């Protein structure tokens, strides 16, 4: 029975090939794997913590993260590396070099996309702008309107990346700056509602751009238990649709494993955050199947 | 529907049927700890090295010498380390403020909790300044009306903590109640306006110092408290602050 079904499909596929003149290889029922690696709130922690550190002895360090990422890339070239903001501030490296070293190292590690955290304004919006030439990766933020600032056109609401024929849409969301960062630092940056912005982004990325995978890079914070009205990653996940993964930051939340959340359509998706200071690297593998029948079974999530 | 429409429609069908449908089948998530069992990437290590050496050399450069070890727990209402910090803010900030406004700073108020480390006997380095003041707070001068200065004094009297002050004098009676407050030997005039230097954390209501919010003017000096300390350490050769009588309680 199964064999007959397979043959039928093959026949249909062949017919299409004849019509469209597309090579046979693109219809091979192969599984495609996209690996998403991510960090958040690294806060200028370039060196590993020393052996005498009271909390995180011998943890972190960019040189170790680099070898780990290189090995994962060797295993799967279709890997993206993302950061959810607060790259700046936390060690004298930032005070001495203003973020230059952070951006240069992230470029060497071949980060693809990052979003902007509140501490990335710590040297003012001009201080952030000044370091942009050192960043060979893109910044996304959909709910910071930079149009009246020096950052205008240097930050995109979203980026679309293609890996192995899989279209991946990545958009950014930032936290409300008022009350958190002095206005003279962020200047005329306008904060837009994250939920509304996310709905707009998913409409563009899913319906217009037909992305296969949608990722939100968020610096909103994982969850605010004592302030249920405050927007957070968990809240955003529940009230939106079509987002496959929210990579979060800001709250320095260490999770044992990524959180599975039901979105507004009742579909399961993931929210993840990996603490802070480069102590952990998040790794999410997405497996795509070109077999139409598999879709009916939904997506299985293993965390 | 004319020919063009039909052609477009046909092309659309053709395109959509040829776009290979992919379906998200499985997601696997995990977290990998960056531990010392991981190999060190030598390219990255070599790249960071000169930056690290420069930072460390700079942090460990000797700026002054401390004749003793100073902590914020030595002293009741004022401490040697707190006095040093508040005096440094006055000395370093007043010339900038005067240059801009033609006026002098009347007094300084910082917070006891803002002293984040001790100063050990021996060499005082840039690292010392980073340890004592790891935060990036900046000095500000606030023009306060007498009524707010009264609130400020009430706050200090009630707090009974060695919040660092400079130029200001407060005396409590033996029961711990307010007795007098003055500047340069003269009693404070609560009908006057005063220029009070502090940091932006306290100005923004840190440590519940709400009196700063009702002010006539705010002057942002763009001078980090840490840099105040570094510049002050560079200027003086020997660090020898003392507990004095700027904030005291009278004995019976």
C-alpha cells in the first residue's frame, strides 16, 4: 500500500518535472536540517570566568564558544548564529573599547543576526552607531523606530536568510526604553507595541514572503511573574501565531530546557533563553520534510 | 478574462506547484554549556590577547598609595572611604560646574550602598576604582529649594546611615534627633536654594531619595563617578582619608 502511494507520487512528480523543467534532485524526498545557535546578554564577557569565581568558575569565554560553534557548523553547514541583545556592558573591555572588541569577535564567530538590548545604548545611540563598522552581521528591530536617529537605515525590522532552500525570517523586538535607559541616551528612538509589531511581522514573513521558518529575536524578557500585564516572551508567544521560535534575553533567565508554548492557534512553538555572560549556547534543530503526507502528523518537539 | 489574465493565472499555478513544499516535521532543542572541557580557538585567543594585556596593564597601573585599609563599615555616621568619595566628587566636579554656571556646588550627597568594595592598604590602581564603583553612574548637580534640602536632611537623620556627604554638616542630639545642619559653619537656610551634587542613580530616585525629583534645574556633568575617582587618585599621591565630624551624634 505504502509502496503504491509512493509510486503514485513519483508519477505525479515526474509529470511536474516535465512541465516545469526542474531537475529531479529537487524532488528527492529528503529531510533538511536547519540549526539555530543563539546567545543573549553576553555583556562583554569575552574571557571565561576565572577558577576562583564565586558563581560561575571556568564558565564561558569567546574562544571556547568559537570552537564549539565551528564544530557544529562542520556537522551542519546550514547553521545560523543569532544574539538577542545586551552585547555591551559588564566588563572593562566595554569601558575601554566601547564595544569594538565585542562586535569584532562576533564577526569572527560569523554571527548572522542580532537584536538590540537596553544596555547596547549605554554609550548612547551615538556610541552604538560608532561601533557598527566593526559588526559584519545584521541588526534587526521591528519595534524600535529609529527614523529620527543616527541609526536610521542601519537596523532592519527583519532579515530573510536562505539555507538549503529553506526560507528563514528573523525579526527583532526590543524592550521599552523609557524608565530603563535615560532618554538622552536613546534620543528619538520610538518604542512601538511589541505584540502589534509581531503580528505585522508574521503577516509579512508568513503570508507575503512565505517563510518556512519564523524566528523572533526578543529582548523583552522571559516572564514577569509579579507584573502579569508586562509584555514578555511567554505572553508574546501565547498571543501571536506563526512564530516557530522566540529567542529571548534581558531577564538573564537560565532554563533547564526550551519552553514549549501553545500559540494563539493552539500550535506548539518554542521560547528559549540561555542565561547570560556567554555561559551557555542554545541549539535548536529544525527538521523539514518535503513529503506532503507528513504535514498531517504535525510537528514533534523534543526538548 | 482575456488572454493575458489566463496566461498569468497559468503561470501562477505552474509556479506554486513547482515550489517544493516543505513541512516542519521535528524540532530538537538543547542547551550546551561553555565549560573548560571545550577546546580554545587559538585564532580568537590570539586576537583577544593584546586587548586583554592592554586592559590589564591599564587596570593595574598604580595611581596612588593607601596608608590603611578603608571600608564602609568603619564609622557610624561617616566613614573615611565615604568621606573620600564625597570629597573627590566635590573637588573634581566643582571646577566643571563653576566653569559652566559661574556658581559653586554647595554640598555633595552620595549613598552608602554605592561603595561597592573596600580600598586595601597599599597600591591604589584603576582596578580599585572599578571595584569601588563598578557602575557607570555619572555626577549630576541638582538645584534644590530649601524645602527639598529639609527633606534631604530629614532623610539622612532618619536613615542613620553613613551616606557619604561633603561640605555639609549634620549634628544629632544624644537621642538621635536632629540638632543642626550647616555649610561652612553657617546654619542651612531653608528659604534658600542650594546646588547639590549627587549621581544620576540617586537623582532618579535610587535609595528612595525622592527629594531630588522636585528641583529647579539639573546639570548633567557627563563625568562618571568612577572617572572622578580615577582622576582624584591620580591627583593625590597618598590616600589617607579620616572619619571626621561632618555627621555626628552628640554623646551625653
